[in-house]
C-alpha cells in the first residue's frame, strides 16, 4: 500500500476521494472511504479496521509478539497489498508547555466516489 507522509500544524484532513472530513470532532470516522486508523499513543488498538485489514493486523501482532519486536505501523501498512487504498501518516505538531507532536495513520479507499 502506498504510504503518504504529511507534517501539519493542524488536524484538517479531508478525504481526497469523497471530499468529506475523515474524522469528526470526537475522532469518529466520517467518510465511507475510511478503512482503518492508528494513533501513536496506542498503536496496538486501531480504530474501525475494515474486514480486509483485521486478519492481516492480527497476524502482524502475533508475529511481533513472537519476535518480541516493537510495532511498526508504517511497515505494516507498506506490506499490505490492497489496490486503490492509500495510507496517510500524519504528524501534527504545535506548542503547549514546549513542543508537542503526535502521529496517526489513516487508511482510505481512494476508489470510493463522492456519491458513496
């Protein structure tokens, strides 16, 4: 799967296939093109994985447990063959009591249309 990396000072993310916002204010997926999401704080607990990704993710987790290796969401997504699906790795950044940043990964089916 193609992985597109973006660095943004904000979290304004619209689906290029449907034109709809990807996430709502409370983090729920809004576009029908959404196929899964991960957050760097809890990468082992993805959000709303599509049926096609569920067994692949579970097999990856099992392999990582056996090898006692850390999770590499980018590596996992790059290994998935799913025509028309694209993974976005988005790192948002800003200032709080110092610099802060967070990375999330979102998979979208770009074969969807605005009518979906």
